[in-house]
């Protein structure tokens, strides 16, 4: 994987000119607004009165991938998403310009203090928007443009389970990943492969719809937009749900609201916990930032679901 320059000072220097060339207007002000795991996002105020968001990506080519994902996802949900304004790359940076979404991402602790009613209305709006994607069915599972797998299990095993477990085993050999965690993930994999039944149709998923990628108005908690897709593929819809539990997503009842709106498969809680734990651990294999706290929480959730399942099976 080739990494690009995401140094804030460097970006502050080059992004105004890149933006001006593409949008044919002056950048009056450029300020860092967030990101870190996969990119850095800046707010640019333009002399034509518009405000846009400029994202510089850590991984070469990721700007094009995200632009394609945004364009498809935006077409299939009534929730607002950033409109792609331009993509640009040179030897040093990979950049995407997009429209600015008002509000704050919902990791903002201010949202934890909203009323139950506001949280419920928020959760319903998020799930409604998500269900619109999940109602778009494809022919096969996998890659957005070129899906080739006939079953989800085949896709998931080949593209996720096998490479991730192999990578984690190598890390563990070198003392860089806990043996205990690897054991839990390996045992959970055996259970998953035993109980997974193919019933799902391939549907369009966002792939990274956690509360950092959901925007809302700080005062009213009204949903203002979905941003930042990653891993947008044709999948079993349940694969899109572990992100709803990530961080403090469940304080807003997102996963529970989905379950109420759409009946999930048997053992879905275990499957979703498994997807989440394996995904978080896979962050150690490159790409994103490693968050040991989230990883521990995900492994604990998985352990609990395994306990519950043992009682059932
Ligand atoms: N189009 C946008 N409009 C307004 N804010 C944005 C936009 N895109 C990103 N942000 C802000 O920047 C943060 C990081 O952006 P994001 O695309 O999620 O980066 P990463 O890929 O590193 O997670 C978001 O959580 C959000 O607060
Ligand atoms: Mg994000």
C-alpha cells in the first residue's frame, strides 16, 4: 500500500491552490475539521460565498474509491450525502473536494445528553436512510463494480476471514497481537462458519456507518447527512450493522431500531459482534489507525455473544 502525505502543515500549504484550480474561485480560509484514521478533512470558505470540504487521503487511490462510493450511495438514499466536486492526485497527495454537510458528527458527546425522544427520532431517520440502500439488490456479492461471488459466505471467507486471520496469526507470532484475542477470534470463526446459513441477497451497503460518519444538528439532533463510506460492497445486509454498535452508537439505539424495522436472521447478534471484532482487529494489518480501546470492547461483546450462543446451541 502506498501512503500519501497527510501532514497538516503540508496540506494547509497545497490544498488552497488545488481547490482554486478545480473550483475556479479563491479560498478565503482553510481550517482543519477532522479525520485521522483514513484522511484529513478541511473546511474551505470560498470567495463565491460557498463552503466546501476538502479531504486528503492517507492511501494512494483511496480518493477515487471514496468518490465512486459516494456517488452510488447518494443515488440510493434520501439522506443528504456530500456531492463530489473534484478528485485530484499527484506524487504526494490524493484529494477529493466535496460539498459541505452542516452539523457535527454524532460522536460529539453533546448528543449523549439529548432527550430520549430526540435520540429515537434520530435513530429512526438513520435506519430509514440505511434501509433504502439495503433495498437495492445486486446480482453477486463483493466489489461494487465487479462482484463475482455467488454467496456471501464465499466472499466473506475468501476476502476477509482468511487473510485477516492469517495476518493476525503472523502478528501474534511476532508478539504484536494478543494470543488470547487470536484464540477468541479463531473459535468465533469456527462457530460462524458452522452456523452461517445463506439466505441473504446481495444488497448495497455503506460499510462504515458509525457515529463519526453520521452528521446531525447539534441543537435539535436532526440528521443532516451521511458521509465517509469505506468498504461499500454488495453484501449480506447484516454486515453493515456492526458499525452501528461502534463507539457509543448503541446509546442512540441504532442497532435495536434496525432490528425493529427489519427482522434479522437467527444468531444475528453473534454474527454482527463477530463481524465487528474481526474488522476492528484487522485495522492492525494496515490502512487505518489502531484503537485498542474499541478493539477490547468489540472482543468483549463477541465473548458475551459466544456465551449466549453456547446456551442456545
Ligand atoms: N463533507 C463534509 N462536510 C462536513 N464535515 C465533514 C465532511 N466530511 C468530513 N467531515 C468531518 O470530518 C470528519 C472526518 O472525516 P471522514 O471523512 O469521516 O474522515 P476519516 O475517513 O478519516 O474517518 C468527520 O467525522 C466530519 O466531522
Ligand atoms: Mg470517518
